[in-house]
C-alpha cells in the first residue's frame, strides 16, 4: 500500500486522480486489503493506469482481482470505458498479449453486458501484432507532441529561466521520470553551476549538497560530455554513495547540454525509484531535445545580453545633452533618445522611419535628404547643418552627424547619429561676420577716402614751409614738422588699412610657392632696415608650399620687420621650418626685447601697441595683418616669449590647401 500511495503522489501522469483518492488510500494504510470495499476508487485507479500506460503488471492484476465481483462480472463503469476508449483497450491488450484467458474473459464480460462483442476488441485480439504497432504509434505520437511543444518553446521563449524549466518538465513527463533536475553553467568557471529547476523533491534539499561536479555520478556528464543511463544505481560501486543525493533513485539518466562551440551549458538529469525505467529510446529522444535546447539557450542568452546592452545604451544616451538616434543599414531610423521627444514634441510613431524629416525647415530639407541618402549609399560619414522645428514651431540650427557600424566584411550593421544644437553658434557667427564685413567696409572706405585729403594737407604744408621759410621762426618750423610727421603716420595707417582690406577682400589664390624666393623678396624690401640695424637673418632649407605668394611674402616681411624693429642693437633672426602632423610649422626666433605673457593675444589685434611711438614707430597693424594671412591659409599663429629674452613667432600652414 505504501508503494501505491507513493506512486500516486510522485507520478505526475496520475495528476487526474482526485485528491480524495489519495486521502482514502492513506486512511486504509493499516487495514487489510480484504477489508477494503471502496471498489469505485480502485476502478478509477485501474483505468488511469491504463490510460497513462503504467505497465506494472503485478499492481494491475492485484487491483483487477479486487474490482471483479464474485460472479466474475466487471462493473458498468469499466465496461463503458473499454467500449469507447481505444487508448485503454490498446494498453490492456498490449500488457496481456500473453494472457489470452484474461482477454477472453474481458470479451465475455463485455458481451454479457451489451449482448454483443465489441468489434474493436475482437480486432485487437485477433491481430496481436497490429495491436502492438498501434500502441507504438501512440507512443510515437506522444513523442511528436512533446517535440512540437518543445519546438514552440525554442522558437518563442527568450527567458532562459522559463525556457529551461518548461523543457525539463516536458522531458520528465515524456519519459515518466519521478525526479528531474537541470544544472546550468552560468560562467566559464566549471564549478559555477546553478540549479535552475528540480521536481520530485524540494530545491532547498538539493542545495545542501556539494556541487555535482565533485561527485562521480556527474563526472562523465560534466567532464567527458557523455550520456549516462543506469538501470540501477545501487548495482554500480562508483555511484552507490550518490543514492542519498537522489533519495530513493534507482533508474538514472543524464544528458549533457552542449553548445555549438563545444562548451557544456548544463545538464539534464532524471531519476526514478524503480529499476529499468529509462530506455535507449528515451536516451535518444532526450539527447535530441538537449541539442535543440542548447541552441535555444544560446539564443536566449544572446538575446538577454543584447537586451542588457540596448538598455545600457539607452540609459547612456539619455544622460547626454545631444539628441541621439540610430538607424538600420537602409536609413530607417528606429530609435531616438528622450531629448528628441522633448525638443520636437513628437511621439515615436511620428518619428520612426523617415517621418523625422517633417521637422526640417522646408528650405533645408532637399539638401539634408540628399546628403543622408548619399551616405547610406556609399557608407561614408554623414554630416549636415540645418534648421529643425521644436515643439513650439520655432526653428533652431542643428549639426547632425552619423557614423556607420560595419561588420568584418565592411557591411553596414547600424547607423549611430547625433544632433547638436548650434543655434547660438550660428547666430554669433552671423553677428561676427556682419561686424567683420562692416569693419572691412570701413577699412576699405577709409583707406581710399582718406588718401586724397591727406595728400592735399601734405601738399599745402609743404608749400607753406617753402614759401615762408624765411619768415617763420623756429617754433613755427617745429609745428610744421609735427604736422608733417602726423600726416606721414596717418599715411602709414591708411596704407596698412588698405593692405588689410586687400587681404580680406582679395580671394586667396593657392599655388606652389618656393619659400626661398619669398624670403629673398622680403629681405630685398627690408634692405634699408636690415642695413641700418646690421641685422643677421639665418634659416634652414625652406620648402615649396601651396599658398598665396603675395600674402606669404607680406607675412614674412611683417614678422622680420617686427623682429628688427623691437631689437635694440644687432638683431639676429633665425627662421626654421618642420613638417609635423600634416602641417608646416614655422618659427621666427629673434633676440629682441621680448613680450610679457599677458600681451600674447593682444599684439595680434588692430592698433595694439605696447610701447611709446617715440621709441618704436608703427601703426600696430603689422601682426594683425599677419594673423589674417595665416587664417586665410587655414593655419594658426602664436608667440612664445619673455621680457628681455627675445621672442619666437610660430605659425602653421597645412600641406594641402584648397
């Protein structure tokens, strides 16, 4: 009776038994079987055994002997089941194919009850081989149904925990196991196995044992990757000590779950309290399921990692001030961070794909889409500046950039893009350009309109000085000299303004320029100044660069003149050039009076003078002109110096200028 109760409780295929039957059997545990009169419950147990193919002949014959009345007449309940339930008939006949007397008795009982012989039963009785074939067909259908359900799980379930639990349960039911366990390897460390699911005993009980890898019964599964099927664990001296782990297990089946790469993902383990329960067929079927299971676990794991990576990416993109978006290889935009929705006021359905273009300014839309489609086609970096409408229908300037992510074969996998609000920069740039234009116009007008009045004033002063030379005293002559000196300074200033205006207005004409000749021309123009100061100029080999010859000559001339001017005696100037990072880097080193660091920026502005005009003449325009020339050549200019130690003027010119 103990065995019967245990079987009812542990065999999940008998779940259709009512709970009151279990209670009833427990109540009569200490009674003699001859005192048991509740035949109905035993009939239900008998039929359930047959329906679930529970082929313990001793138990079935015992129960059958108790439910047959003294006149050897089966109850109406059993006869009805045998009449219309082919599954019960197949099972019963398969068990008793060698017991023809019992089958004849069954036919006789059905005939007595219905006054006719059930033609199905006769067919089964007459053709025993067909009976067995049909039973095998039922078993095959059972396997196919399980494989179908497992296939659906593999296709649809991406939660690793649910996937493992469901497949393990399906396997347990399929092979009539009482116990099932799945151990999952969660890391590269072989000892890191997690008990994902277990049935037939409390999970906590299993967790109290040492890791299964340390036991011999699991050694073949986790180390050798072999399938293990044991008819009776107690017959094997290597495994007998493991009985406590699986309680009353005798039949044992272990199937390793191996990934495509050959690593052990985990293992499926099944047990039963009876011997010889698991067959070669069970081993083959579960092994096939394990192969599919490994692929499903790999896919679910990859999906989980991808989901985590996507979550981290979205979390990161929502912490930056820019608008971030992604697109598929064809340019279909499938993700925007929160900044997009805050700025535009759109929802995802109105932004995805190509709907985002609805916020582009009509005047900018054509060129933006042309650039985007061009990048999609050639796989090159995308960049565009355009106006974009916000939630209040106001347009702002944005700089949009996108980079393609490519696989090892150069095929685009994904586009990652950003939108940066540059509205303030654009407005400031427009204001600066307007101011510069006005200044350039002023310089141009001044340099031309002031020339004629200066000439007239200078002419009349010269005439006045000559005509009244004998009539004017020394003080008057001194005043005239002051006026002439002022006119000359004004003339120099006008000339510098005109030169600056020409540099700004004149389009730069890039061509190969030999700097050896440029230096020669500059020194020729400065011959008088060089001679007066006894200046020494040295240089290393100067290259041929792509530049505007007239402007580069003015640049050399201004820097050399400035170095000579601000040297008290015997100026020495060394010119050096080096090629670094795609640029020509020039340095003009002198032994002049030097410049304090706080004036490093100021000296390159208009009309900025650091010294008294009576000591060092000039308009304060020379270095401003130098800066503009360098900027026209897409370079930079700066100075390094210190008071009393001379100065070094540096500037760069890119190798290639367009």
